[in-house]
C-alpha cells in the first residue's frame, strides 16, 4: 500500500495526532465511561421509585427506554466526534463507542443494584434487568458526557 503524501505539515499533524485521539475509543475512554456512569447511576439506583418502576413497567417500556438511551448516546457521539468525518472506518469507531458506552453503563447499573441487594438475578432475572435498564438511562448520559471531558 503506497504511503499517503501530505501537502502541508498541518495536514500531516492533524492526521497523525488529532484524528486518532478524537475518533478511536481507547482504554482511557472505557475508564471515563465507567466513572461517568457512576455519577448518575449511583443516586438513581438508591431511590425506591426506581425499584418500583422495575417491578411495574412492562417490557415494552423497558425496550423503549433502551432505544432512547442508545439513541441519545448515538446523537451526542455523532455530533461530538463524527459529523465531519464520512469514512467507513469512522462508522466502526462510532458503533464501538456507542455500544461500549451503553453496555458499560448497563453493567455499572446492574453492579450497583446488586451491591445494594435490589436485584435477585437468579430468581427475578427480568425484574433485575428492568431495574438495570432504568438506572442505565441516566448512567449512559452521564457516561458519554464524561467521556468528552
């Protein structure tokens, strides 16, 4: 594969220094997502309203909460990182950032709820999953915002 030639030093520096930092989802970004999801997941998971919603909301509503969470992460990520870049390579990084952010927030929500004994994954898997999705809504938003700092 031939090497790419750059007309200006600025183009070379932007390609080598700025673009990979802004686009690629690195290990430090995963840590930022975990810490960021804790910011709002922790207080939300400690409320009785969240626990009751997990028991009472139908699965269709939980599905729409998941879609809302992923949609908000996608819109924020696209306009913050990817809207000026149209390459197929960036689609892979975009998808990785969105899914890692949501799944990280969902994991943190499930972990917090398990630690405070509000989930019983063996006997009430569906209710535990519902509670985790509800908490992950706020956790995923704070995670993606923290990732940009």
